[in-house]
C-alpha cells in the first residue's frame, strides 16, 4: 500500500537520504570532525558547524519518544486511524526521526526501522513495534 501525501521537496542536502530510502535504508548525517549525528539533513554539523558530513545507516532498535494517533482523514485515500511516532535512535545520539508506526504504540517501546512506499514514488521512514 502506498502512503498518500505530498512528495518531499528534494534538495542537495536531502537527496542522499531519499536515495537511501529508495534502496530500503534509513540514513543520517555524521560529522567527520566531531562525530555528532544529525537529522534532518542540513549539510552542516549542529555541534561544531563543520561541513564535512558523511552518511551512516541507522542501526536499531529505535525507542518511541512520542506518538500521536490520527483519526482525521486529511486525504481521500488516507486510511484512519494511523499512528505517527517520533523515535529516538540510541545508536545515533541526538537523532529523532518521525514516521508511521505499525503496531501498538508504547512510550519507551522498541521499534524496528524500515521504509514504505510514499507519495510520488518516494520511500518514507516507518517503524514496526517489537
């Protein structure tokens, strides 16, 4: 099933993220100078302001920081209810990623990472509760 929505506006900084998602991987930036991780992609380190960034694949599990269950049908093809979670990445300190959560949402609960088909042929982050 394709997740309905508006396709992302891809920039030079975000293109590697969307390319990796298309391959079924979730990646975040890592500063080669200080090692800080960052998301969303900006092309600059949030800690030291360095501009030498590399892409690293997310390793899990993730931990649910927060979530919301949406009951409003914002688009005609949108199946409701659905859960969107904000997930911490313990292996990548300081990074949180939002995405659709499949399964029972639990604050502090572990989730596995993945991607699913999204709008405009893009793959978007998603999570599955353990």
